C-alpha cells in the first residue's frame, strides 16, 4: 500500500510503499511526515489541488515561533 508523505519544511510531497524513514529530495530534510491522505485520492488530484493541500497542511502544522 502506497503512503503519502509531506516535507514539513518545504511542503514537497512524495509517495512511498514500504519505507518508514522518508527524506525530502527537494530541500534535504531527513524527516518527512506521514499524511492522512489516501493514495487513491492523491493520485486523482491535479497539481493545483496538491499544492493547495500542501499549503494547507503546512499552515495547520506550523510550529508557532516564540517571540520575546
């Protein structure tokens, strides 16, 4: 079963079948996050829909910065 991962740094998405430790080939981040998006839905998305999903995912999972 294919799984969809997203890079929490740059938002690049990739599909992986068996690996659990997935690295980003765009920015070099070594810890991509597993999404809740099913592969069938991901495969049916347009490029714009994928970009919107990544943008939304990054916004929701953004770690708030501590300002002094």
